[in-house]
């Protein structure tokens, strides 16, 4: 049995825009539903949602089920651990995640650590487990040798220090892409809660250009359609354009309001 190809990794490396959805509902049922909606990738969040390892494993299974019948362009799950932590990263990789988004990266050293956590010795410090879901329970015989080639590592920059060190972070070998976090970045730049502030937008635009100049994929999240299209035009290749919880909350509010007002 062969390890599944990470077509998401190849697409962003080629600059082919990948449109994503932030999924924070912590439900395998919801993950299965949105997997069939037509998105290129889905972010399974554990940083700002009450998600855990077992729940994420079930969501990965839900995405796989939702992809049945969509062989040409299945939704690719990207897991965001709560922190750049060796143990967390090892466990999500063992659970079958092939792409990770690591939050709050500020220095080259932190970027190098993240790479090491996703690689087996001698290239890193990832621990070996022979019968994990990632190895298809021991059926992918060459898993330890080929896993790195199919692992996509995305690092999230969301502070001024991270911006200052952007090139050093992006140029670390093994980093596939750099994601700009607008919310925390706006706070760090003195405009908390206002990622649309001109100063923040200028910093984001410049960051996307700098990431691309380093030869790495640039990513971002925004529910603003105009901004999303702007970032794609700048060259961002993995852009999340919505959040499942936000969509559920706002649309149910609208439906309730129609009848409450009537």
C-alpha cells in the first residue's frame, strides 16, 4: 500500500489557488458535510476551538467520507495544533494529518523546531510508531522513508516580531508555506479587532509579497470576498474564505429574525 499523495502541497507549491474553509465545530458529521461542498482544503482547528486529538481523528475520517465520489478535487484537511509542540505535532501526524498549520511562529529557531518535529531521525525528532492511522496501521511499508515528502508544513506569522523575521522563517528548509494571521497581527500592530485598518492591510500585502519572493506559498483567512480576491491576485495560494461557526451563527440569526420580526 502506498502513502496518499499530498496534492494540496503540490498545488500551493505550483501557485494554484486553493480555496479553503475554517472548520471549528469539532464535529466529524459537520466535517463530512463541508468536505463535499467543493472547497480545496479545510482547516481543522484546535487552537481556538474545544477540539482534541480523538475528535480531530474522527474529523479526518469524516473528511475522508465526505470526499467519496469526488476523486478529482477532494477537500484536503489541514490541522492546526494549539502550539508548536513536539508531542502535539507527533500525535496529529500519527492520526493521519498530512498537512499542519503551526501558530505563533516568531523566529527562525521556532521554524526549525517545527520542521524537526515533523521529520524522523536523522532529519528531525519525530517518534516512530509502526501501526498508526498514518501508516494505515502498518500497511504502508515505506511510510517512514517517504512521509516527509508528503507532509506539508505551514507556519503562521501573527506578530510584529514574526513579520520582522519573515524571510528567516520562510527560508527554513522544510517550510512549505507561511500563513498570515490577521486578527492577532492587528492587535500586535495596535489595531486590535480591526484587521481592516489601512496599516494592517499594508503590512499583510507586503508580507504576502515577501513570502512569495522567498519562493514559498502564502496563505490567509478572510471572510471578506473583496479582500480574499485581492489576496489571491497578490499571489496568495491558500486562502480560507469563511468560518463554519460564523456562517452557522449569522445565517441562523437571519432566519430567526425573519420570523421574529414578522
